[in-house]
C-alpha cells in the first residue's frame, strides 16, 4: 500500500467529498485567514464524523478518526488542527451521553442535531490552561431565573469565526441542593454578548481561525446546559481522562499529516537517493503505528490512566520523530523548492506545532516522575 493511501482511503469512505475538494483548492489558500477549508469540511458532513450512525453521524472509530486527521493534515494543516477541536468537543459530548446511561437524553438530541445539520462546534474548555483539567471551568457563571450568565475569554479558540456553537464548562448548583456540579454549556454563536476578535497574528495555521472569543453576560437557557450529575473531581475523572486521550490522539494525527505532506514530496522525487527516501518513510510510518496503538486502545474501551500515559508518551515520541524527519525532508527537497514556493516552509513550520499544545513535555516531567513512583498521574 502506497504512502498515505490507507489514510486517504479512510477519508474517502467516511467523507467522500472532502479530499477531492481539498485537492482542487490551492494549498496556500487553505492556510490563509478566511480559508474555504472549514466550509468544505462542513459541506462534506465532517461535523458528524465521531457521531454514531444511530444518531445520523458517520460512526467513525478512533482509528478511523486518526487516519482521517492525518489525511486532512497532509492537505491542510490548518483544517486538521481546527477540526480536531470540533472532534474533541464532540467526543466530550458523546462521553457525557454515555455517562448519563441513556440513548435518548438531551445530550444525544444535541449530538444528533450537530450531525444532521453539520454544525461546527468550537471548544471553550480549559484544555489550553496549564494545571487545569479539560472540563475545569474557564468561564465564570452566575445563576439567574432565566438560566446561567457566562463571562470570560477563550484564546486561542479555533473555529472562532465559523463556529455555530461554543462549548464551555461551568460550575452550577446541583438540582438536589447538595453543593455544585460541573455542566457543559452550549452557547450559540449568535448569542448576545458573544464576540470574536483577532488574536492569531502568525501566518502559520492561520486557516484554523484561532482567535479570541469573549463572553460578556451571555445568557445560556436551562435547555442548553448539560448537567453531569457529579461534582468536579469525582466520577468525571473518567470523562476528563478520555477527553485528554482523544485530544492527544487527534492532534498527533493532524501534525503527522503536515509532516507527511513533506515526506510525500520526497518519496515522489526519484532524484533523491533511495536510502534517504526509505529512511523518512520508515520513521514516519513508525510514528503513525504508535499512534494507531493508542487508537486501538480507545476503540477497545480502554480509556483509563495507563492509556493516557501511553497517549502522552506517544505524542512526545512523535514530536521527536517530527523534529528529525521535517528538517531532513526540507534539506532533501533542496533550496530551490524552498525559495520558489511558500508550501515547503509553511508545512515545516506547521509540523512543529505539536510541541506547543498542552500539556507540554517540560511541565509533565514531575507528574511522570511521580507516576513512575506509583503515584496517580496529574496533569500540569
């Protein structure tokens, strides 16, 4: 099987219209502000990728989703990174649906609505804040008679200009009056008090729409609050762990896709020595195989602490692989390719972005050391 054939075959099976549309669009147009990529993703049915077929989604497995993100990343790193945040939000909502133990609750109605109408979900969760669990509130909430009013800022927030809904975690009083509980608020993009302003000034990954989203006294009615029926730090630990695994897995696939776009150019150039081409191929495929191992654990329902440790180790290992593969690919492609096109330099810069996502490896040194000494894993 040829390089990236398996990934693109999976993409063609689940979202048949997307890859042809991406191929027909100039690569750098997909990477600029105002890129058509997110619209193409929406039009192809991408928002429902992780939604079960029983709820009008595409029913992708974790392994499928990993391969899809690599395939998309090889066409547009910006689109892969942006859509990872949508899938991360959807995986969290699906996890909440399973936590409730029902298949027809409010969570599933909303999930089905996203899939059937191709709505794009942006993440206002705290995954970008060091020391915070993915569902720890990044917004302040005030309970009123009409619902909950939210205030706060999320930056960067991918999909900021194309989102239909923003998800955010909040602490609200339990219905039984016994303290507080976490809830997920769904905030329509057109809500009064929600505004989007510029934040991402870099030219790299500009098509991901990673801007600042500000909520100023935004009212969220009760029907758009998904209660978890559990206080923070208790049974939600499972959900937070699962969310972090999904985040590491899909981000790893997305950046592997960006690097694979460079490697593919090398493999197609028969003037480059065979041993150099094979070396890049082996390194890249070995990294993907490691990520696929995580995806298979997810599909087997193994979403515990040890799986998260392996997901983080794999993600950091892939970072090291990319740090070797990407500069070598650029060198082999030669200065003329670099000087006459923005694509090679852009892909090289984008592929290095995996190391910038939380939790960073330096911050995890202490927690990993504690884990090796039989302590529970913490996320720094």
